[in-house]
């Protein structure tokens, strides 16, 4: 179990590094577009949309982390078998 937690921490750190390496200009452009869209909405509707977007982002992040983790561990197993 401790080894699994160690791998999970390593994978989470690697995902964080990958995200930090992404093109910040591209991320900034999409962030400004999102803000422009939200700023044009009535306040109550905006709050609902923000909660909805947050829940979608969290769900996607959890799914991607799970996929990355399983693929990484599969790669380690295959590498171990090959060598």
C-alpha cells in the first residue's frame, strides 16, 4: 500500500509538471474568453454556471489522473517484463 501511495504521489507531481509546462498564452486566452462569457450573465446564473464548470473540471481531472496513473503503471509492468 505504501508503494502504491508513493507511485500516486509521483504521478500527481508529474501531472502538475506537465500542466505547468503548457503554453501559458493559450491558457490565458481561454481564461479571458471564459471570463468575458461569465461577465455577460446575470449574477445568479453566473454562480450556477461557475459551480457547474467547477464540478465538470474536477470530474475531468479525476478521470485523467486515473487514466494517467493506470497507463504509467502498465508501462512499468511492461518495461519490467521486457527487461
